[in-house]
């Protein structure tokens, strides 16, 4: 969906479709180079990472396997607590595999920190993280994120997989949600 259909719900466009496509292609090239000669299992975190997963793997000129996980983070309101429940686990055995977790956004970092530890306990050869967006709060949690698309301010953003109340995921760009939508 294009910007003209949701204009009044957003305060601004943070990244256009073209900017996102270009940045994702850069990340794909970096990943392709880093994993040269090695098989990689790309793990997308549902549902937000669907768009970046689809674009990232298509921009890579190498064979990859893909799998998906769904987790829910308990918390009060919009803040996550770090207490995570697996809603859908991987179908793949991670033993000896090079795993790349793909996320839409890291906010507090608590969800991903838990997820990385969880996957590391399954005997993989390595676990790295790729996120399209990262907010400043993520710095408070010790978590090594190898690939970051953009560092963004602490604002609620939607589009390109990111939702507010399950809406806006199908925007082909990323925008800042106007306060009147959620207040
Ligand atoms: P952590 O544990 O890093 O959780 O705080 C990250 C999760 O929080 C959600 N989140 C957002 N979702 N726009 C969204 O659509 C945002 O600006 C935003 N900030 C955090 C998201 O589900 C992510 O996986
Ligand atoms: Mg979400």
C-alpha cells in the first residue's frame, strides 16, 4: 500500500520504498560475503520480519534455507518484559548450522536477547542477528547485533511488516505513526 492511502495516520515517512530496497540489498551483499562458502539458515521472526525476510533472501546470490519462529513477549502495555513464550517453534534442527535471525525492529532488545540465547542452546555453529531497525533503548541490553539497517529514534513506526494493532504491515515504506491514532 502506498503513502497516499494512510497520509492522515502518519506524521512523516521515515524511509521510502526505494530507500528500504537499497539498504536491504546492501545488507544482503554484506551477509553474502560474510557467509561465503558456508550454508546459512535464515530464521525470520513472525510476523514483523516477513517483508525484510522476503526482500533480503531474494537479494542474496547464494543458497539459503529459511525457517520461521513466532514469539510473544509478555509486558505491560507497549513495553516488553523479556519474558518470552514460543508460539511457533522452528521446524529445523540447529545442530552445527550457521543461523541468522532476521528481525524487523529491536526496541528494548529483551525479546531478541532471549531468542538468541535460546537458539544458541540448540548446538548451532553460530548465531548472528540482522535487524532492519534499531531504537536507542537497545543499547541497554548487552546484545551483539551484526547487521543493522537503520538506527531510528524512539518513536512508534509502522509499515514494511511493522504494525499497530495488526494494521499498516502492508505499507511499502516505513512511517511514524501519528499520536492521534493510538491515544
Ligand atoms: P523488544 O523486546 O526489543 O521488542 O522491546 C521488540 C518488539 O517490539 C515491537 N515494537 C514495535 N513494533 N513499531 C512496531 O510496529 C515500533 O515502533 C515498535 N517498537 C517495538 C515489535 O513487535 C518488536 O518485535
Ligand atoms: Mg510486533
